[in-house]
């Protein structure tokens, strides 16, 4: 997907910052935790108040930690630790949920359709990584999907930010796409597991 294609360029861009962070003794897990606290706190503070554009700027700043923690782990140890990978995956679920719950609290009394689409995005966003984790516990590779987490977060934040600037259809378009992508990905992964189990 787009994030995979851009990863080499992004890695080259952030390498000087990562190198400096390591020299200062900053750890990957520390970046993960600080980024998560900032993302969750800002999403649940700004979004329910209706400060969607400002909130998106702050959330996006903290969400950038996701670019750095993996890079710091790889540069520090060659590979990320098992605990670091588990922590990062768990925190990703919490931050994604906080962003969608925050905007859902605000929009639920304003726009029923947007609220429903955000709820679908929240549910599928929880199911997608769960299906993968459950599949991998059965020794089945299950990373298929038309949009990875990075693309889903970018679409969500773009839609929320544009709505905050007064573009009223942004939430419906953005979360409509996320709902479609999410449902398709859920079925793609379920079919992958079903097909693998049939071959056993």
C-alpha cells in the first residue's frame, strides 16, 4: 500500500532525528508511551468540545511518534524487542479508538449518518487486527487488506480536520471510505483464514 511504498523515503528523512534521539538516550518504548498519552489525551479533550481542526493538529503531532518508535528500536537493537512490538500494537488500538470515540461523542447529536459511519469504522478497526492476531495464533499469515493502519489513520484525521474547517461533507466521505475499506478488509481476512483452514 501507500505506506509501504513511502517507507524508504520516510526512513531516510527521519534518520538524523532518530540518531539524535538514540544519542540522548530516548528509547522506542518511551516514544511509544508518550505519543500514546498525548494522542489519547488530545483526542478526548479537543474532539468532544468540537475543536476538530485544532485537535487534529495536536493529535497528528503526537501520532508522528509512530514513525519514530520502530525506527529507534531498529537502530538500537537491529530489531524491535518482542515486548516493544506487543506494546506498540496494543497502544495502536487504544489511540485509534480514542480518536474515533472522541469525534463520535461530538458528532452523535449532530449528524446520524456520520456517527454510524464512524461507529462502523471503529468496529472494523478493532476487528481487523484481532483477526490477524487470531490467525497468526493458528500459524496463518493474514496481513491482507486494501488499506493498512497508516492509510486508515490518515484518512480519518484528514476527514476530521477538514470538517473542523467547515467542509461539512468531509466526515461522510472520509468515514464512508473507511467503513467500506474496513468491511472489505474484514471479509478478506476471514476468507484468507477460511481458505487456509480448508487446505489443512
